C-alpha cells in the first residue's frame, strides 16, 4: 500500500499487501483455491494476456502475502513454497550449476547442510563450510568458481551473529550471490536486502505462522536475481497451498506484537539464567556477554524468542534430565509458535565451528505464556539436576 516507509512496523504488518477495497471491503483477502483459470478467448490465452493464468503461477491470495512480504523485505519479488526447507533448497537449485563452489556457514540449520552434502554434491557442486565469525576474511575461502555464499545469522542452536555487510561487500566485488536464512529475526528485526543480501529466506513455519500448525517458506530476491528465482519456482512446481498462504498472511498481521512478547520474555529468562551458578553460558546475541553482541546491536532491531544456554560442566545425560523435568516447556522440533519448547540440540555436525560451550547446550524457544510460570518450570529443571 502507499507510503510504506512513513509508517510504524505494526501498522505496516496490519495493512501491507492487500487493500480491502479490492474485494468488496472485506478486511481479509479471499482464499482462492485454483488450478484452472479461464481465459475469455484464445487470443488472450496465446498472448498470456491476463494477470492470472494457472494456480501454480499465483493467485490473489498468494499475491496478497507476497506483496506484504516484499513491502517488509524491500524485495523485487517473493515466492511461496510449501516448507522452510524448500525455501532453502529452491534458491540453491536456481543459482548453482555443476562445477560451482558454494560456501555455507558451519552453524547452518542441519537439514540445509544435509541438502548441500547430498544433493548439491551429487550434482558436482563443491560444498565448503566457513566459521560464523569469518566477516571479511570470507575472502580467503573464495575461489574462482565460488557462486554462492550462504549465511544464517544468528547460527542454528548456538546463535553466533555473522557480519553480513562485510560478507556481502566482498561477495559483490566478485559477483557472488549472498543468500541468508533470516528465520530467527524475521524481516521485522533484520532486513537482509538492506545489508546487501541478494536472496532472503524464511521458514514462515516459525514466527509468521506462529501457532505450530503450518509449514511454509518464502524466498525474496532483489531486482537482479528475481527473474531467475521466479523462473525456477515455476519450473520446479513448488507453489504453496492457498489455505496455508492465507494463514501465513493472517499470522503476519499479529507477528509484531507476538515477537515483542517473545523478545521480552526471552530477555527476562536469558538474564535470569546468566545469574544462575549452574549455568556456564547463555547464548543470546542480545546479551553483552556474547561475542556477536556488538554486531547484533549494529544491525538488528530486536531479538526473537529462541536462544540457548549451557549447563556448567554437565554432560548430555544431565541436560536430558533437565529437559525431561519441564512441564510447560514441550519437547519438540521447530519453534516460533505460542508455546515454549526445549531441546538438547545435536551439535556434532559442526566441522570448523566446534567449540567448548562449558557444558551441554540446551535450546529454549520462549513462547507467549506468562514468563513467571516459565521460570518456575525452569526451576524444575535445575532441581532435577540435584536429584
Ligand atoms: C525450521 C527452519 C527451517 C525449515 O523450516 P521447515 O518449514 O520446518 O522446513 C529452515 N531454516 C531455519 C533456520 C529453521 O529454523
């Protein structure tokens, strides 16, 4: 809608992407379920002479969501895909070819690594991992055939912040495409394209969905890379379902206020954990004790509800005891929903970013429950360590 930059983020989340006047004044867009779209005559069909041509190529529902995301990201175009993982694999397949070299941050979301190590390698693409703190030293990893630098900031499970502008500066001197998995911050707290990223990736399964009930991904591109992205999206047949698309737009409307609550409760619990003698480290980029804190302060406008901590000198067995004692925190993958979760993440896939965290790491997703209740629950975990 009009004059996007002048408005606050929650106003934009509430109104971007769709004008109720376009559909009889109804506040929300219709859910258009479609394969076939009819043409008025054969000439129109031959000339692709109408806006919508087939269900896989976009509907008023997907346009409403994509327009809202483009407004948030500052992107030239956005595609919707059925999962967050598809939002990772689609751009990699769109821009890499046999013989290319692709760099991935070692703190990558594990299924992204698995895709790189299996399918990309099978297609004869060289895959290499770099440490998250690399910054402008990424130059040392670049080869004549480097085509893509894949970033994820903060890193999965251990939350290292990457110096994205330093990386995009070096990459663009050599015509290398930078992709970023920005699921943690969402475009509300970090805007990849403003920092030189070419392709911004989101598991909308997390905060945009917000209720642990939808799988969804979005990929947004700048002007230069949009044609290749939309071409591959159509070629792969990877469109998302209309009901899911509608639900993600619905989630976006409240995402700002939900994120604020996630952020505040996560900070409260992170600071509380920092003062616990049983805790070695709290891995949260919003805390001054974290290595990436200055970068986070420089580039991000907030922190979401996912962070980790380590139990001082405790092995995995103790961490499992801690997590099993929790009653409100659920034990499950994914995050971004209204409910709190805790897991003992497997960090054994790391190759160049192996670190000593001072004890076994536990990852928390802080949900929308009352923070006092969550603290009481975590006390159950600490009590279980003693038993
Ligand atoms: C969850 C997640 C994904 C994948 O999303 P799915 O919808 O579960 O496939 C990708 N990247 C990150 C960082 C994630 O946390």
